[in-house]
C-alpha cells in the first residue's frame, strides 16, 4: 500500500476517527471496519407546534451538580404579552422548580414549573414528570427583550435558561417552503398579527416586483397549537410568476393590523430560475453483449415528459421519450411529476466508444442539455459473471459490475506490475475510512481491503506523505506506480467505498 504496499492497516488516532465519523455519518467500533455510505445531511428548522422532545435531548447534565438545568422551548409575542414555555429541573429535589421572567427591566414571578412533561421524564428519569411551564407575562408594544431564570433550591446558583428579543405587536410568520415549479414559484408558510385574532395578509416581493396582498387564511393546526389565542387560519400556499432567469431573491412580508409595525419581513430565499432541461445519467454500463443507458430528464417549464438523444461514437440515436415512473425524482423536485425516467439498451459497439446523453428542451429556451459523457470500455473476457470487481492488471483499469451484469463504473488506476497475479481471485474483507502504510507517515483514505494473505492490499485514494503532498498525480493513473495496492482518484475511491460490499469478488485478469 502506498510506498511499500505491504504495510499494516490500522485506525488513525481515536480523535481523527471520531471527527471522521461525525462528518460523514459513519460509525465505527473497535471490532470491525467502517461500513456504509458517506452521506451529508442538511437540518431544517423545526415546524411550529413540533413536540419539544427533540429539545430535551439538547439539555444534558447540569453545568454543576447542584445547579438547575432545563430548556427554553419557546419565547414569542402572545396577545397582550409574551409567552414563554419550557422545562426546568433542580437536581436537589424531585419537586417542581420555580422560574422568574425578566422583560426588559421588569420581573415577573416566581412561577412554579409544575406542568406534566412526560418527554422530560423519559430523557431525565428519576425526578418525575412535573417540571414544565407555559405562561404569558405582560409586555407593552415595542421592542422587547425577555429572559427566563431558573431558581435554585439548596446548594448551587440560579441559572439563565435563555433569552430572546423581538417586537411585541408586530406581525410574525414563517416560510415553510419555496420552490420553482412549472407554473412559477410556490411559496408556503404562515403569518399572523396578534391584534387581528384571525387571518391577516402578506405580500410577496419577487426581485423588484411586489405582488399581493394575499390572504393568509388556510387552516394551520400547528400554528394554533403555538398561538391558541389567535386561532388556526393563518396559512398561505400560493404560486407567484417567475422572475427573470438567474439567482433571484423572493421575500415574504407579513402585514400588520392595529398597533405595531405596518409590516414585518418574514424571510427571504434565493430561487434559481432557469428554463434549461436538467437530469442525471444514473447508469452507462456494459455487459458481455450490450450497453445500458439509464437515468432521468425533465424540463422546469412543464411536468410533461421530455425527450433524450444518445450519441455513441459518431452515430446519433433517438429521440427517446423519458416517461418512465421515477418517484424519487418527483420527491426531489415537487411540481414536475414522476414520469421522467429512461432505461435503454444498445448493441455493444465493435470498439470502445464515447457515449453522450442529451436532454431536449421544452418551452422557453432552445439548447439541449448535455447530461454526461462516459467512455464505454468492454469488460475483459473470462472475468466471470454476476456482481464483481474486475482488475485488469496489465491495462491498469477497474470495472465495478453489479448483480445485473452491467458495469456501474470503470476507470483507470495505478497498481503494481503482475501483483496480485492475473488469474487469481480474492474477496473484499474490510473497509477502512483511514489507513496508513506503517512507514514515512504515508496515509490514504477509503481503503477497501481485498487481499486476506496479510499483505494489506486494497483499493484506496492516492497516498500522501506526512506533509500532505501526494505520491503521484491523478493524471498519472493508468501507470504502474504502486507497490501492491490499487490507487484511485478521490471521486472513484469514494464511489467504490459506497458501492462495495464485504464479500465482493475481486477478479484479477
């Protein structure tokens, strides 16, 4: 592996492994190698009315053994005052603790935190369930700052649970979603003014255009749960015309009624407006007799199926209708529907060919979209059947072949001449997020081990020295550069890491 190719594998220090696990979502135990897809996850803000149990988990053990601890779930205007809600526990007693609420320089309370909170008891057993509070304190119109203080019992000190700032009597709201559809930009959320006690209005700013007012009057039980004094008819879900092409700002303003500001900016988001088709080439693979081209394509101006054309070498084929059911596409791009998939077969050409797939434009715009081009390289004869990794040692190339017999990916690599020996077969026996050569501070990533003889061979990224410089460039892949392991470009190494499974057959030809 790396410089020596026969060094030992081992985990990096625990801190590096922990950081890696947190970043890529891969958990590791000392008993076995990491396994699973490398995934990035985006967290959205909680919807109004969501159960506060998730917040309970954010409050761990108290800073000091005797100080009260808890969580401020909510703080916002409510009718003629400010609502605060949450929970608090004093570790010195299972009885309800007390809080005081500070609004600017005014103090209110103490109030007993004695509401039943089963979610708190499940996360912090031993103190009982009566530790919640949900109350409204007076507040005059205008800018206000509110803080909740948990009062200590016995040893310890009082603790500030949380603070918030806002303007009482101003309208409020939230944007739940904003997305491009064939008909325009769909905007959904809620808005209310505490002086109205019923539906209020919003306006939508699209680039430099002002649209509305629109009535926010759709039923929203979740909003009523947060603001019971205001009722439930505060939702909006509407579509506004598209602005010009480009990355355009779309803003929602809640209009005020009575005292307070005439309007409040609920929020802004940027929407990319384009009339060009889009899609993805999921599969461009070969087997022993033919080629498979599969993926999806859509046009943002319509929910109707679009068409694709395929170029194989100098020959053109199509158009083909991309109308197969793809629920995953419909879920990712609401508004365009699900009928946008394609799955085509072509005879295998006599020689290796470059294959390109184009999506045709519908509606505005004119140019087709080049979705992707792949070099279709025939699988070496005599490499077996079914799911497997084929390693052409003399050609310095890999094929990842799925259970359907088609290649999922094929690319150039750098290994060692006639090592492992052609004609041999191995199995993937481990996957290591980080590995090292055991000398010269050489390290590598995404190590898929396939040689159980103790030599430590595997597929991995191009190794780097201790200073981070690579042992070779990606442009040099396809040449014999390794001492036994198989070096890959980063993008290919990550793909193999996610695609490979323990027990996969490795065939050396």
